[in-house]
C-alpha cells in the first residue's frame, strides 16, 4: 500500500487583470497556482503538483509526512 501524500496549502485573494482570483501555494514544494474560485485554484494546484512529481519523483518524500500541520494567523 502506497503512502498517501499531503501538503499544507495557503489560499489568498489577489487581483489579476482587474479581476479577483484565488492563489494557492504549497510551501513544501514551492509551487503555486490560481483560479477564479477556490475549487478551481485547488484543482489547478493538484495538477501542477502531479506534473511536478512526475518529473521529480524524489520530491515525494517531502509530502509523505504524517505529522499534522497547524496554520494560524498572527495579529500585530
């Protein structure tokens, strides 16, 4: 049975060509993508990660961790 892969993803809104888009980033691999909706952006990121891992399968080890990821926001 192959280990499941997972990565932390950050999502934020940006303006691109005068339109709102959602940008998604995978810090473990240094890959980002975008879409008109959160779902579209996440699907685009999944595709980008799949293509990246096809070309660099040795990077899969970066996504095999079973440790939980905690994300928070620090207010200053």
